[in-house]
């Protein structure tokens, strides 16, 4: 399992960590839920494309950028 950062609906510059499983390449399926799922742009069950970035603290993080088109993960 991996921790990915998912943008919040109200403030896309704020991120919520959620658990996900790696499918392949940059695709991850979210399996964790936020305390209030309506707060996050993506929810459990969504397959998202993630980008690896270096956070301000120097740690590598995965940020969910967009929903993956259905055809890309079948």
C-alpha cells in the first residue's frame, strides 16, 4: 500500500493523505477514506494518476492529479 495526497474540494492547494494500491505505472486505486469523503476531490474506489514530487520537507510524495480514463486501467 501507498500513501497518496489527494486535493481538497474547497482548497486544491491543501492535500489529504489517503491509502492507495499501485496498479501500474502512475495509476493508483484509492482504498482509504477521508473523515468526510465530500472534502476530497477523489474518493475510495477512484483510480487516479499520480505524480511523484519532492515536498517542502525533502520527502518524496505522490500527488493525485486526475482521474484515470477507464480504458487505461483495464
